[in-house]
C-alpha cells in the first residue's frame, strides 16, 4: 500500500475497524431511495391525469412531494460522495384499474414509510431527513385511503 494514497489508507482503516463495505451499501441504498421517489413521482403524475379535478390536484401535490424528496435525497448523496446521484430509472407500471392503482400506491407508501423509519434509526446524520420523509409517506398513505374510499363509494 502506498502510505500517501488517502483512498487506500481509508480502505485499510475501514477493513481494520470492520466498516468495510458499509459505505458502498449505504450509497446504493440511497440511490435506490432516490429512484423510488422519482418512480413514485411519475406514478402520481400519471394517476393525476386519469383522475382530473380535485383528486388530480391531490395526486399532483403528492407527486411534487416525491420530487422534493428525490432532490433532498440527491443532495444527501452529493454531500456524502461528492458526486451527483445517477439513480437507475424506473418506469411506473400501474394497473389499468384506477382503484387497483391507488391500492398499489397505498401499499408502496406504507412500505416506504417503514423503510425510512428504519433508515432514520440507523443513520444519525440523516435522521431528521429520513424521519420527515417517513411521516410524509404516512400522510400520503392516509390521503390514498381517502381517495380509495371515494373511489369505492361510486356505484360499479
């Protein structure tokens, strides 16, 4: 090892302290969070076009929240790595049935809230960001339940 190579010295220190591999895993997880937020934004934008009216406005507001989350997570990625985030693009595949699509988004929001809650517990430095996003994802799930109740109240 070249003692003047800072990257090599950090890698050795990470192996010695048992932290080897954690940073790369954290970066990959953060990229996945960004990709999920961007895919959710696209899904809500598509659903808002199907819905129109006040329901469409609510869905567009959720899409804007997801876009802001992606930006803030991207800023965290840059702060940690010094590189711009380049998440893998995911295209949303929504069921043709509107109620089924809302149900799918509801399940994704609940899962996302749980994931961000776990991330907040594990990452002291990003605890505030992850906690805020977790709470927001729960609010999204509640809004989707309200939209589902309206959707299912209509006669078939």
